[in-house]
C-alpha cells in the first residue's frame, strides 16, 4: 500500500502525460512543466490522456520512486487548471484513486496550533 506522510505536498499535473515516461522523463516534466524541484520530497501525480493510468513520482532519502496504477474500468476524474498543475492533499488524492468526485467542498473551521 502506498502511504505518503500526511503533511507532504502533492502536486497534480492537470495536462495529459505520456505514460511511457519513467524516472528521468517524469522528473524533467516536474522541473520544466510544473516548475518544481523533483528532489524536494513532494509527490507529483501524472495521468494519461485517456485518464486510465496514473503515476506518482517522489524522491525519498535514497532515490526516485514511482507508484503506478492502471484502471481496468472507468477513469480518473479531476478538474483541469490553467496553470497546468494543482495542489491537492492526501484526502483528495485518496478520492481521486477511489473514483469519487466531490462536486462541492466546504472546509469547516478547525483549530490550528500556532507554530
């Protein structure tokens, strides 16, 4: 099971990606297209044009890791953005992986411990 840390930053690339790309190709996309550092430890989510394949690239303490999923039926549903990327949290990634689309989200106020 793929379990990232709860406070890790997750970036969803909202433009389709060629799923033949591997470590070097995806890290180049992170640098050039998403304008982020692929060595930052953040997660970068890529989905193909047909929305049936997903790859998640991240860098742990010793090297690059890729997690991938291919759907046998259905598609990954997400909204595109003009910037070509969108920041999501762990809960939104789980919903995307499980095929649940939330039309309206309302985040209720919660206590936040001052840092």
